[in-house]
């Protein structure tokens, strides 16, 4: 008798992202996994996203937030819904992604193979078919920097082994329900950026493994939801949340060492912003650093 597939609820956030969200949902319709439901959490969109989604995807459950709660707040709304529906797994998936047919079945297979595995991450590509965004993630607690394993490399099979990671990116993460029961949801203070790093470190401290699944593949358009790579919103949260994360997870001595490195790097970047007359980015960086230093944990 064939074993029943674990129940998965897929959480997708939408914020004025009609085109990306529709493409993501279309790719999910083709996957080779059947026991799943999609919960789309709309973060106060002003475009006609929901009209088109309702018209084309009748089986998608939609939760409408009155305002933009960020990645953390919006994801937490979806996660609470999934746990209430007794999901065995929660899959968090960015709306600016396209998924491979087998991505979910491969991640489930890997997770079910070891009860200590709590979170699984796929191999993430840029929109170009063979160019890797990351094949696993590491985090340097001395500098506060993230290492994207395999970033910008062409995939020639060099990252085809399962390996443990420091955390799993919010672009796509499969999480066992027990992880949420034990460590809670995302820390809402982050709003966006570093919430996935924080969640991963908390999960590992609780005894869970976080692993990279090379057979699961997705394609990521990168930062579509935040308006691109260089914008004041991202600059602010990346700086503030980097400091907030380090305050939460390292000793006072480590934090002082990190902060000296971080401030030096920030001065260099600020001078570049000024030279390029990107005073919006300069202001966002300064405010982010200031708010990060003054925030208590």
C-alpha cells in the first residue's frame, strides 16, 4: 500500500506583483506532488493582482491584509493558517520564482529521511537556466556576511551533494510543523531581510538540521518584490537588521568586533553613494545603522 503524502501548505506573499505571482502559480500547477494547498497572503496590494488570481486560480486560498506587513508579518499570517489546517509541512515560496516539477517531492523525500531535519532548501538559480544564485548558505558570525555557495557559477553538477547549511533563504524553504511549534514564527521586528537567517539560527539552536537538497530546483527573479537591487527600503532594512541579528546571536565581544568592521564598511559604501549622488541610499543606510544600534533585543 502506497504511503500517503504528507500534507503541505504553500505560503506565497503578494504585494503588487501580479505578473510574477501568476507565473509562480502557473508553475506550481505542474508539480509532481499532489497533497498540497496554496495560501496566498496579499500584503495590501493596490494593483489588480487579486482579480486576476481569483479569475485564474480558483483553488488558491487568499488572505487579504489591510496593509503591507512585510515578509515576516505576511508569512506569519500564512503560517498560522497552515498550522491551523494541520499541515505537516509549510513551504514558504517567493512569488518571483518558477519551480521545477519535482522540486517539492524531492524536498519532502529528503526531509522524511531524517527526523532531525527541520528545514530544507532547494538549489536556486537566477532566471538564466544554468546560472546558480545559491546552492546552500553559510553565515560568518565575525563579519555578519552571508556566503551564497556557488553564486554566479554555471551548474555543471559540482553542487549535487546534500549538505547542512547555517540557514535557509526565505526565497524557498520547506519547514516541518514541529519547528514552528518549538521555536515560534518569524521575528516580526525584522519586517524584511535577515528574518530567515534569524529563524535558521534559532532552529539550529533547538537541535534541528537545515539541509540543501540539490535535486530540488527553482528559478528566482531576485528582489522583484522590493523593487530591484538598489533601493532605499532594502538599504535601510539590510543595515538595521544585520545589526539586530548580530545583537541577538553573538556575544558582546563578538558584537563589538563585528560593529567595528561593519562601520568601516559602511563608511566606504556611504562615500560611494555620495560620489554617485545616491543621497537616498546614503540616508537610508545611515538611518538603518542608527536604528540598528539603538534597538534593544
